[in-house]
C-alpha cells in the first residue's frame, strides 16, 4: 500500500517539528515536505503532490487561506487541513470557502491531528468539537434567507440531501457525479438549485445548513 504523503506548512520550526513527529509516528504515513511561507507552500504542493497539506493561516507572504485556494485549484486531489490558533467563525468560514476539508486548532494538535488527517485523506471533512461549536454558533447567529427558508418549511428531495451530504464530506462535483452515477453538469445543476432554494451563497453556508439539520456529521463520520 502506498504511504500517505503529507506536506506541512507553518512558519514556526517548532510547530513543524512537532507535527512531523506526530505524523511520522503513524504507520504508513510520511511527511514528504515542509514550507515556511505561502509561495513556497504552493510550489511544493504542486511539485510533491502530497495526499494532504497541513496549512497554517498566518504564514508570511500569501496567507494560508490563499494557499488553500491556489492549491485546491492547481491540484484538486490534494486535501487541505487548516491548522491555526484562530477560533473566529469568520476564519472558519473563509477556510471552508477556500476549499479546506478540515480545521484544527493548534491547541488540539496532539490530540486531533492524526484523526483529522486520516478523516480528510479518506474524503471526509473534519472539524474539532470546539470548531464545530464555532460553526454551529455562527450558523445560529447568521441572519439570511436560508434561515427564513428553513422556518418557512422549504423541503429538499432525497437526491438534494445526498448531494449536500457528499459536499459536506469534502467531495468535489466530479467525485459526487461518480458516486451517484450522474453527469458532472447534473451535479452542478442540483447544487445551484439547492443554493437558490435555501438562499445559500457559499460552501460554508451549506456546511452550516448540513450541521444544523443533521445532514452531515461534523467529524466526517
């Protein structure tokens, strides 16, 4: 079985070393590269094509959110796990909208890092319990059409619910199409219809909706 290849992006050498020790202790896992700034991170991700890139938000140059966006655009198969000290709902939203499959606080590094990497490597999303609370709290405090639509009893069909679940699991449109046996264009149409029906405008809002209504588990299980 091929090893799970991982890239670590953080401007603090001690954090990179700690993460590397935790990850390399896992059987079948290998840290194949490290980067200390945004441009280096994107370059190494494209060059090394790791299975998972662990990216800090506050790195020099382009920040971790933009790194996530560029990596996901250049190499969609790379799963991105954001590792940060930032606990704000706004930052969680930005990371998920940029394409991150997971969000782990540095305070939870030792306890949650292997579990998070394993989850997103398997195609699921991962939010630590604390981050899940932040996401749900942000959802409850958000005023918008999707809340009004929910109160007014907008219903979703089985296929629409399944697509939300797969999106919340971190699947791309192509992966959803393969799983459901439909065309990518059909997935895009369903996604557009769901967003319009619920009044949603971003992936983060879809995740909020899924969490709030029990469509997707926060830890990807």
